[in-house]
C-alpha cells in the first residue's frame, strides 16, 4: 500500500529522484524537509520510503496511529503535500516538488539499499546510536548519500533567505582523482547563483627545524607549505570547474580553495565549523573509508554527503608482446627481441 502525490510538471526533462528514509523520529523528518528543499531548488522528485517490520500483521509501520491502510495513506500523504508546499515557499519557487510515499517489508537498511537502485541520491536522518543504516548505505549504495541532523532542517531563513555554503573536502596528497572531481561536480550541480563552494585541501605539514646543518636545505615554513598546497589544489580544481561549467553544472557559484594544515579528515571538520557550512561533501574512498565517513557524520556541524566516483570505462587491453610461434626447445630460453643483447 502506498500513498502518492505528484506536483506540477517541470517539463519534458526527466526528473532526478531523491530517496528519503522515513521513520518516526525527528532526524528522519528533518531529512525529509532537507530533501524537499533540495528537490524544490533542483526540480527533482522525492520518494519517501518506510520500512515495515516483517512481523507486522497489518503491514503498517510501527509507530503509526491505529486504523486502516487507507487512513494511514491519507494522513501521511496529506502531511507530505503540506511539507512539499512549505519547502517550495522556503526556497522561493512556485511549484511544490513531486513527492510519493511507499512501504516495504524488511529491515530499514535493506529497504533503503533496495530503494536506492536507480536513484540519484539518498537522504537519511543522522542516527543517535549505532547508525547501521547509514553505514550500510555508505558501503552498498552507488549514488550520493546524505545524513541530516534535526538541526540541519531548512527554515525560511536558511532555505531561501540566504545563500548556501558548501565545503568540499579533498586530500592534498592524493593528486588528481575521479573521487575529488565527482564531489566537486556534485556540489556545483546543486548550488545556484550566490552560493559558495569552498574546496578544503587538508595536509599534514612537515615539521619546521631551525638547526639544519650547513649545506642542507631548510624545511619550508608552514606558510610556504600552505601556499604550495593551495596553488597545487587550485591547479586541479580550476580545470574540473571549467568542465562542470561546460556541462551546465555551475550556476554562477563562487569557488574558493583553502589549504588546511591538518590531515584531511580533521581539516574538513575544522573548516565546516569555522566557515559555518551548510553541507560537507567528501568522496568515498582514499582516506574516507566507511569508518572515517561514519565519524564525520557523527561529529559534523551540518549535513554530510558522501559521493562516489563514476565507474571507469573499461577499455580492451591490446597485447604488447607477440606470443612465440612455437615453444622453445628444452634448454633454450625464450627472450623477446627488445630485451636481447
């Protein structure tokens, strides 16, 4: 049984779909508000998913008021309609984003992992304790995963009254990577005029010594290391931004680059707090293992999104060594012509 509400048409362009895990707690309702505000900005559709315990004889979600399936559909569908309309007003758009609600039997993490197949993003509330659902999504879902705290829910001021500030964390020691570009592209794609994106390059500064022996080159100062890392990161970011702009992902967004003299995981957390960011985007992989992502989700002062790099395109492998026409006689050694002397 599912309740469905569809808003006004946005044209013939296929909508992006944002899946939201919905439970009866403040965090998941904040995640729904956050997803609706994002969908209103982007012209996306929201699909709210509830997990029904396998032992529930009525097929209803634990925590819902008693009654028939139809009553639950009417109550929750009406609530979704009102929330969608409020989100549209908050971000200053005319039409409310389409929103639907569905129920599926099973554990919450399994239901959301299945619902994420083919989706463009998954949004969940930040867990209070173990966070099995969030960790399962980080490990098993290909699309970006966002964890939202109840304090991150958009209001009239944060959603429409001021511009958003998004922090993108990168590992300065990793060099160019698909993960970094995917995070930057995701940040630019869902921002709009007046928003800011700050790329934070975290690195462990080399210790500075003042007693170097004669003839040895002194270690660069911390300021010199900051400048070097910032310039190197800017050299990687600028081409990626230009590619995103050509693809239509940028809407007049200001992109800054700062170097932060701490290891990448601490750097992005410190920058998010210092800059009062509205969202943090980091890649999955490298220093951002599932365990590191989970720690960031638990401690970040804002919503956290983990982005996967696109899968590499497989290319056929061309053999570079021609196999011998016949096997060598016993006792002989087969040596390629290039390596013979």
